């Protein structure tokens, strides 16, 4: 399964692997994920979900 670079937008380094977009985490990622977890815990099911976080070596 190869990587397809996704140029443009406001994200640098996004790639498509299979049917999942992978992109570097922003400095605010921990705060955003805490907010999304809070919304999910409150019963809101319309927020996006992340599959996982992993580090990638370039």
C-alpha cells in the first residue's frame, strides 16, 4: 500500500495511505482531542474521531 502526497490546504505533510489521511499533529492537538473526548462523553456523536496517533520518521 503506497503513500499519495496531498498537497495544498493548510497542512504540510499530509499523505493518503489506503483510505486514511495521515497528517502531522498540530501543537494544539492535545487540547482539541480533549475537547472531542468531552463532546463524546456528553453524548454528542457528530464530532470527528481520530483513529490513532503515532510518530513517523521522515
